[in-house]
């Protein structure tokens, strides 16, 4: 008798899992677009004037970012490092 209820429960669980996966995909895509936009703005500002000989970045907020996104703290630091490398390894900025 419980097999019909189990089947409905499994279907609901699959639908919920698919919905969560879709939301996460959208969130990651939005995050990536936001990071790319910020990078373009920063590079636009840097290219508007003389290229600096030295730039310092304060890596603050990676832990807070990770907690907000529900990911491990180390993943927040990794995301911050990737973003920093994208900016620093741009061909127009000497390193």
C-alpha cells in the first residue's frame, strides 16, 4: 500500500533536487557574470591612465563570501585567488 506514496515522494524529491540544481546553476552563472563585469570595470579604470608599477590587493571577505554562498571557506579563498589572478594576469598590466 505504501508503494504509491513512496513513488510520489520519490518524484517530489527528484523535482525538488532538479529545482535546487537549476537555482544553483543560475546563481553560479550570475556570480561569474558579476565577477567578469567587475573585472572589466577595474581594467577599464586601470587602462584609462598610466599603468601603475605597483598594485596592492587586500584579500578581505573571502570567508564571508564563502559563508554567504554556503560553500567551504577554502573554496571562498580559492574563488578570491582565481579572481585576483584574472586581474593580475591581464596582458596590459606588467608583473
